[in-house]
């Protein structure tokens, strides 16, 4: 049995190394604040070293065969499966996630890893394009991009890290990865261990355990990376995009969301409520594509509110080691204070409390607010908390307008009995994803996952991620002497 708490180091050039900073960080269980492990933070010099070794290692890894890459990916997946029980426990304790959430996270991690095996042969391919000059052969090559800088968040740290790491490795790139230090084990150390056991050559994957206070923008200003992949807030994403753009680096940004859940006039209310309960309260609402606004046609509004409140108020909460628990803790006290401030401001702005939750340590039980103005702060903010806001729409058309009235555009959902009309309306919503008769939290390794507007740039998923993480090169071969004008 692997004791993952002992992997409290960075992983650089195939070695587990202690951070050189004088600062350390205690990872605690957000439910009871019990200590899980302590990391000595990596320094800017260690970040620079990681990029240097990643650059050197990538040159050799780019020459690896499809079979070699697939073997490493297979073995990494086997390792995660073999240690499933211990890994699920770490995910739950670090993130404050329920047993269901932790299992879903590991399942998605494996799906992204196993899907990458399928497209490992997409790199180092060549295709012919018809010549425009007599005797000229045009060969278009797809080649690895180089070094990928990866920065992942606290909420689903393992699968949102693997979503970048696995494709990058499969396509012949190397990676310098910085997980959120709050979840350094599930977001980085366990993944590094899996690839170490799998035989990935030293330097192809480097995991830096540190924080922004220690290294500033060193992950972004290093000259050796070609793309930065980031999942997190829109504010930080704008900052990353600004620096990457100035340095002419590619970006793959999955940013904040304000996902609408629309209940049309012909919707089945019972089914809509079932979906909304799951899509609002899974992982305490701490998901980028969580339902943030519930927009209900006035004909269905009162019935929906009544049934939604009935279900929300009996959701089990507390210790996430109990398999029955649905609502666990918010990730830290800072997130709790933000959530409570949103609620108080909403009350001041005229929202009605249909269900009054309570704070119990870092656990916030469900709140349901009605009479919410779509332009209010609570409706226009990414809440990351178990706070449901319900907005009444006078018509189906107004519901679509309200849904689009946000700077964000990640996920969305529509409930209707008319599937054909539902798809027509789905195309009118300015978001990267719309789910009909489902909730907003959906992900899979073979779909184009990503957002519009302030919710991001680029798409993950096979085959779209292949385009993101590789580059094309034109090589022409002149087989006959070419006459020139002078």
C-alpha cells in the first residue's frame, strides 16, 4: 500500500526533491482541518531547472515510438487502478469531496488517460498536398509542440491535471506542471508517481509544488514553454493570457462559468428538479460548469421552487468519508466568507430566501434564493458554493435572453418536452456546451470541452486537443529543376 502523504516533494528530472524555499505549506482536510501533509515549497530557481530539463527531455521523447508512448500511458493507468482505494481517500480528504465525487474524479482521470492512448499515433504523421509548382512535393507534418506549462485548480485536481498531462505526453511533448498547492497530492504527486512507475523518461513530466507568493509569474515568463494550459478563474486567466500573448505563446484556458439551467414552459418539472439538484450541489457547487443560475418560465416557477426546496433541504451534509454525504466542506474559510457575503448582499438587493442554510465549520448547507435579479451581483458572480439562485422568466424567449446576459459562456442546460425546438434554442445560447434535458456538469475525453466569451480559449477532448498540443510544419521537396524569373 502506497502512503501518499510521504510524496510531499516536487518531482523534477525524475527525482523527488524537497523544495528549497524557507516557506512550507500544510495541506489540511477542509472538513476538520486535520493535517494531511506538509510541503516545503519549490523556489523560482527550481522552476527554471524544471523547464530546462523538460526542454532537453522533450527532444528525445519526441523521437519515441507510438508503441513506447502507449506502453507508458497504459502502465500509468494500471497504477491508478491498482491503487484506487488509497487514491480515492486522498482526493476526498484533500478536496473535501464526497466519496461519490472522489470516485467520479478518478474515473474521469482514467478516461482522459486511456483516451490519450488512442491518439498517440496522431503525431509525427505526414500527408501530401498537391503541388503548386511542377515537380514540387508538399509534405505536411504534424509534430510535437514542445514543452507544455500546466496549472491546475483545487476543485477537481486530478482529472483537470491529467486532462493536460496525458495528451501532452501522448503527443510527444514534455510537461512542467504546477497543481494548486492545497491539493498537491491528488493534483500532482500521485500523477507523477504513476508515470514514474510506468517508466516515463526523466524530465518528461515535472511537478512543481509551490505557490504564486513564492514564484510569482515564473511559470509564465520562462522562455522554454510553447503552450500554457490553465484551468481556473477568469481574472487569473486574463493575466495568463496577457503574459502568454506578449511572449507569443499559445494558451488553452478553461475559465470561470455562470452556467444557466433553463426550465421552459413545456418542461417536466419533476425531472428538471432532479437534474438541477445534482447539477447545483455536486461538490458543494465548486465546479466551473456548475449550475449558477436557474431560469424558470413563470408558468412552472412556483412548482419548481417548491419541489426544489423540498429536495435541497434534506441533502445529507457533513463528513465526506461517510458515503451518504452529499454536501461537504468548502475548500477553505476564505471561500466560506465569500459565499456568506454573496448571500447577505443578495438579501439586501431584494432576493427572497426560500431555504435558509447554515454554516457548520467549513460546511455550508444549501441556500435557495428566489426573486433574484439577473443583473444582481449574486447572479453575475461565479459562486462556487451550495447557493441556488432562481430567476423567473416571462417567456421562453426571455429565458434565453437572460441566459446570454453574462460575460461567461461555459456550459448551459435546457429542459423541454420539444427536443427539436430545444436544439434550436441551444444554438442560440452563447456557450461552449449546452445540454438538453440534463444538467450543466458534463465532461468526457472525446467531446470538444471548452467555453466561449470570458470562459476560455481552446478546446480539450479528442481530436480537438491534438490540434491544440501539436504544430504543423510544411516541408516541400523540389524533384525537378525549377526555372526562376531572375
